[in-house]
């Protein structure tokens, strides 16, 4: 019970409801006590009429006349009035004077009767007031509350608090159930459809929960697909290694060729594992070892290295940038990873280029972003495959497709996203592929 939010809310609201009920009762009771009670006003008026009449009849007709008059009164009213015979004669000072005010509990007056005798006339005002005073039960001393208020504050407040506590804790129980299902591996659970009618912060939380689960589902699916692809890609070179070892054992004279094949496949495995490690490193939410580097200088280094390799297929790579951008193209991030990403894109363009073709690497500025555009004159990519070329192990058919593992563009996308940028690809006319990278410049990051 101590750890249950439902009981905390219920008891808290219940106590609050009772306190408010008591406070309202005390306020009304206080203001009501400032005025003369209603039963007192009624009793005073009746006493004034009956007592005046009794005095007048006693003065005029004596005790016999007073008895005849009171015989016509109700029995209760007869008990309120009393007449005492006085043997001591009245003085002028005390004759016909009211000894006790009308508002006191007993009204008393000396009267000289019509029969010549002196009387003391008394009227029990408090007894009459009690007849008109509402009866208060002494069985419920709790907070001095009347029965209706006690029922409203106790039972009614408890029911109201229970309904309110249930209403407030229901979405929390649904969220807890959703988290339990996610913890057990169920990524199909969705809470917003069953909580959308609330239209409050809890429904917003349900929407965020669904977005989180959807993101987890995509990440888990991507991980599973990556593991499947990795196991598939590693199986081929391992099979070749096993084949080379088997041939070396069967044909000792051809050991040298088998060792060369083993070395070649080992290099391929090492390269693939290195790219997988890079892909895993850039899969984090942020970039470690942040620094400031010159993006144009980085492009110059990449183009120079790839140009050296482009001499064999006879492809030319040209770097273009305006003078003001060359002087100020500072980016915050990891220069080594960014160099790897750009180099992968340029080498991918070189892989699909033929002799005599040109690759353009252009650096421009668009608002607060620095834009790198790599254009080639290759065959391009089918429109239905453009959105998937940045996925791991996706390779487009070409004469040089066997040279890669489909990880270069996947690495490039993750590096760019980790730097807060974006990457996209599109076909250009008449033929070729253009890949654009948008990176926030250091000046825009500093302003933000």
C-alpha cells in the first residue's frame, strides 16, 4: 500500500475532501453564529404576545381570569408560564418593572392583580426556544459535522477519490504493462490508440512511447538484418579459405598457389572486418574525439589520393569550390571518420566510372550548411533502388561490383548523421549519379 500510487492518490484526495467539507461547514457555522438564531426570534415573538396578554388579564381580572385564558393554550405553553403569590406589597419603585430582559432565559415581572393581590409572573423563554430548536444528534461528535455533510465528506468523498485515483493511475498501469511487454521482447505493443481520447500529457507520453517502440523495432530489425548479412558475407571468404586449405593438402606441389589464395582471402576478411568496425563505431549517437577541421583541405587530400588510383582506369577527378569557401570551411567533428565517409563516396563513383569519364567533387554553401556534391558519369542507379543504396551490404550490379562489400555508403551515411548532417542520392541527366552531403558549418553551430 505504501508503494501504490493509487492508494496515495485516493487517501490524499479523500483527506483533502473531508478537510474542505469541514472548512466549509465551519465557515457557514461561524457566519450563522453571528446572527440571532431563527428559533430565538420565533420564541421571543411568542413570549412577547403571550406574556403581554397574561399581564393584561392578570391586572384586569386577577388570577381567575388568567387561569381561564391559559386553559385555552396548548399544554406545552401552559407549562412555560408560572404565577407566584407575593405577600409583601409592591413599592412604587418595583411596581410594573421588568426585572429580566426579554432576551434572557426567563422573563419575570411583578403584577398587581385585579383582585388586589400581588403576583410574580414568570415565563420560561429557554424552554420555548428548545421546542423550535432543531434537534442535534450527539451520537456523531466527529468534527461536529451534521449527518448529511458527514455522508458527503466520508462516503461521497471516498467514492469520488477512488474514481479520480483510478482515472489517474489507469494510464500509468497501461504504460507499465507496455514497458513489461517491451522488456519481454514484444515490439508490437502500441498505447496511443487506446489512450488517444484523453488528449492530455499522458496521451502525449503514449505517443512518445509508440515512437520509441517503433524506433526500437527498426533498430532491432536493422541489427538482425546486419547480423544476417555479415554472416552471409563472411561465409564466402571462409569457404574459399577452407577450399584452399583442402587443395593444399591434396596437392602439395601447388601449395604456393593455395597460400596466395589464403592470403588474398585473409586480406578480404580483414578489410571487411575493418569496415564493419567502422560501421559499428559510427552507429553511436554522437561523435567522440571532436575537433575542428578544414573541410576543403580534407576534400583536397581525398581527391589527391583517389586521383592517384584513377590513373589506371583513366578517370579524371576535379575538385571545385569558390574562393571564399576555400578560406572558411570549418566543421566540428571527427576528421578521420569524415575523411573515410567522403573517400568511400568518391571511390564508389570511381568504381562505376569508365575510361575518359570525369568525376566532379564540388563544395558549396547553402544557408548555414556546407554541401559536398559528388557527381559521376556512370550508369546511375535504378529509381526504385536509390533509397536503399545506403543500407549495409546493398550492392548495385556493375562490372566492378565485386570489389566492394556494400558497406562504404552505409558508413558514409552514419558518419554524416553523427555530425548532424544529411545525405541523399539522385540520378542526373543524361546519365550518372549525384550524392550530396549537407554538414552544419562551425559558424552556424556556434550561433545556435
